[in-house]
């Protein structure tokens, strides 16, 4: 079996290619302007630079390797960036998805009409957008049937990606699964609460000055470890129903003050907490959790990695890299 992971220069993608490589699966990863240090990956992993906006790039790769499973993770994945770069965000996320499916379509029509890969498309909880604000509860367990009302260009691009994948399934019979991914974290992650807190904690440890800048510690977040996410994506490729959409979300909800306590326990030192007004928001999000009953029923997926383990690994990672 050959596996292709687009966007292997990102946090999740880099872990996916490592995961398959360690299983002795023939895995190929693509990257372009990586957000992680891909030099950390085993040099024997086949990594190919590929700007997915230009269809001939991904076409060459799919024509050459004819992967059995494609995990399409390549994206402009930051909502904040999408406000400044809406054209680029739409181009990468929608046209890049079209390029993947068109390449598969060409192989089927021109070379091998029996070619029948499964494509798992990394969609996003951002697709739900305003729907989450309309549900009127503190804890929102959103089902895949909820309305898609995105609130920024990134969310719009992910809706487009989602529906483009579905139409290739319906019209061209290319098997695909759409995975709407909620909050995840882990080593190599940047710009989320857990990575920011663990990074600052290790800096404090190195400087022997145990202060920690934080925002509102009374908020709650549902966060899953990237290993549980990778497991869900693999299970969907093997057991998911083609043409379907699935939420992938943590079922565990954590208070931010509890995250700090876990970090303190791992570091072995109490921190002087400094509230940084720049990190405070006028309003905080609801606790957004994806209903994963469909994912569990179809694949047997279970969330296995406790937050304590995630934090321990992230702290060790920062100790080695800072």
C-alpha cells in the first residue's frame, strides 16, 4: 500500500508521515512553506515540495505513486490569516482540493480505469460558524447535520473544499471521506493555548524566572491530542463510509487553569501567573465539541491520549528545541 499525505509540513501532516513510516508503509508527503521544521523528520521519509495550487505539481506525484490512500491536509489553515489573504486562502484550499481530485480523475480516465483510491479530506469545525452561536447552550455538541454558516474566509474555503469533495464522489465516483476536525494539539503545534503555555513555561524554566503570561484561565476548551486525530483519520480511510462526513473532536473538556496546573506538575515548579490584557478577549467562545457518535459507530475510534501525556510530550519537545 502507498499513502500520500499532502500538507506534511504542518503539525498533523508531519506526524502522519512519521506514523506511517514507522509502520513500514510506503508513505509520501508533500510540503510547501512548512509551518514545522521538516528537518526533524527521518530523512528516509519521501518528502516532495509541492505548491498544490498548481495542478501539474500534484498531478506528477499522483501519476507516479498512484497512492491507495490520500490524506489531503494541505491548506492555508489559519482563520486570522484568511482575513488578510482571502484570495490565497480560497485558492489553496478549494483549488488545491480540485487539483487532487482532477489528478485522480486523469489517472482513472487515461491510465488505469480500475484505480480506486480513498481520499480523506481534512475539513474543519469552522464550517459550522454562526450555527454554533445559535444553539443557545454553554456546551455545544454539534452534529454533522448542522447548518454550515462560516464566519470568515477560512471557514468558507473549508465549506467549499467539503462540497467539492462530495461532488467528485457523486459525479466521478472517486471515493472520499470528509473529516470535520475540531481543536487538536501536540508537539510542533504553535499558536494555540496549549502550545503557547508550554512554550512560555519552558522559557521560564530555562531563565529560572517562573512567571507565566496568560489570558482568561476560567474558560474551557475541548482539545484532543494529534495522535488521536491521526488515529481517527487512518480509521476513516480503512473503515469510514465513502461519501460521508464525520466530526473528529475531543470528548474531554479542560479548564485553562487546569492546563496550567498540569504544566506546573510536569515542570515541577509553581508559576507566578501574570494576566496579560493583550491575551484577553472581549468575549470568549462557547465550549465547542463535535458530536463523534457517528465516527465511533462506524470506525470504533476512541480518544486515548490524556492531556497530561500531551503536555508532558510538548514540554519535552520545547526543552529540546528552544
